[in-house]
């Protein structure tokens, strides 16, 4: 199954005065890389969010933003002791360094820890809050998965085109290689006959060496493995399992066979086809980087 690692989804849930909103963005990554933004007073929910994400996604960088709004008017309190400390520090700076500006309300409200959620507002609805967060995350994940499937279908179509190019050139190499070994052996024998006419050499020994060289130039095994890898690649694109890592491995094997064919064959047309295969493999590799 081809699923893209690019996805986006949102979800929200509400009960009484509490509203939970979740935004999830995913992009490609070799492993599952989880990042969550939850306000400090609700960080106890992060573990549950991560567990839900891991149950649905296997790979990709996942950025989750959880926003919790509580409409209760007395849910917040001012940390007076901390504010006093800030004011004293500001006065000290003014006295020592002759600063002219003073702390205004906007600046005070932006200082860390000044405005806090009351302990009762945090702990009382924790069970309900957990349910709201879970519902919001599941809804957002639904959007992410839908987008990943849509992107995956587009990726699959592009990969099929490039895989068809690999298959076409592999078939051409197979056709060209049918008489390649015998042609190479004939040329080698002709050259050896020329050498034999000029110097005394053991004909049997020369024939053995010629056979070994011709055998080393045989690419039939590489062609067979290339064909097998192409078939496996196409199977994985249509299978139900998540195929990203396996497809990446198959591309490494395809690349290895193409390189071996290039190194063993001296035929110009076969070399051209092998280079074309390597080009299509690189295109496939770029596409597979975004497959889960």
C-alpha cells in the first residue's frame, strides 16, 4: 500500500465550557519523529497523545498542536509573589543602569508564570479532558490519513511510470544479451588466433582463459534478479501492508544489479539502457522518501 508521509488534519471536541482543538501536520522522515505543543499546565496529556499517534502512524515527522480553552471566568489566578519578584528586578535594573521604561500590563501578562490556571481548574476535569483530547486527536488523525492516502495514490501513479521505464530497459537488455556471450567469445577467439600466429602458446590454456572471460561477461543472472525485483516492487505497491522501507531496500538491489550490468557489459546499447535504468531508479528513490 502506498501511503504518503505528507498529511494534515484538525479535530475538536467540547463539553460544557471546555473546548479542545488539535492540529496535526506530518512530513517525511526516516522514522516516527513525534513533536507536541501543549501548554505547560496540560503537559500530562502529552503521553496519551503520543500513544494515539503511534497507534496510527509508523513513519514521518509528526507535529501536534493541542489547544485547550476553558471558558470558566475564575479559572485563572495571578502569581503575586512571582510578579513582585519581577517588579523588584525591574526596579533594580532601572536604578543600576538608568533605564527609563517601566513594566506595562502587556509586558507583565507575557512574563512566564504570571497568569496560571487554578489547580482546581486543572485537576477537576482531568478525566473529561482526556476524553476530549483523545476524540480531537482521532478526528485530526482521520484527516491526516485521508490526505496521506490521496497523496499516496498520486505517488503510486508516478512510481508506476518510472518503474515501467526500468522494466522496458531491462527487457531491452535481455534481448541484446541473448547472443552477447557467443559474440564476445567469437571476437576473443579471433584475437587469440592472431596472437597464436605470432607466438607459441598453449591452445588449451588459451581456450580455458577465453571461456572464463566470456563467463565473467555473462549478465543473465543480473537480468533475472532485475526482473524479479521489478515484480516484487509492483507487488508491494498493490499490497495492503505499508511498503516504504521494503521499497527502499528493493531500490538498493535494483541499483546494484544495474551497476553490475554496466561494469560487466562492453556493449554500448546495453550500457545506455543500464544508465537509463539508474536514472529511473533515482527518480523512484526520491518518491519513496515520502512513502510510509
